[in-house]
C-alpha cells in the first residue's frame, strides 16, 4: 500500500500518516502492517521536513 513514498510530497505523506493512524485507532489489535507502514511514512516525513529547513547555502553564486 505504501509504495513510492520517496516520490510523495510532505502533504501527501502527512495525509497518509493520518489515514494510517485512523486505521490503527479503529482496530488496534489487527494493525501490525499498518504500524510498520506508519513508521516508514513518519521516517519520510522527518526526511522531507529536514530537506525543507533552510540552511546555509554553499552553492549561492549571486556574487558572480
């Protein structure tokens, strides 16, 4: 179900995480796959947020 996470936007990942959390909340005793998928999605969310943080730019060539 969670294929292609690397191509999803942060918003898509957050929506997917929300859906998985809802599934887990509705049926917590039978959601081992969803829990693993949620861990994967949360990892990608963390990665996307890290990428989105502004950092020092070493490739700034506006001085040329």
